[in-house]
């Protein structure tokens, strides 16, 4: 089982299938953070702190700063 955190743009049918397969998937909607225009760094930090892989379908351009890892 893999712990995952899905961003609000990630397809819900995929989340549901991953759960059916036994994975622990938490959605940004379930955390109450959907629609808040969280910066990528904040979303990634939440996933890292909770020991989850981040699921997103966004294209990332540039560099994401992760000061919380230092």
C-alpha cells in the first residue's frame, strides 16, 4: 500500500481505482484545502510532511523550492 495525496486537478476516478486497489489516497478536497489556490510548494509540503506521494496532473515549470526539507 502506498500513501498518496491528490491535488484538486487529479481525476477522481483514478483516486477511486487506487483506493479499490488498497492504496491510501487522501484528496485535497478531503483536507478542506480545495479551491484555496494553494501554492505548489504548500501542497507538496503537506504531502511530504504526511509521508505521501503527490498525485497531480499539472505541468510544473521552473523550480519548486522546498525549504521545509532542510
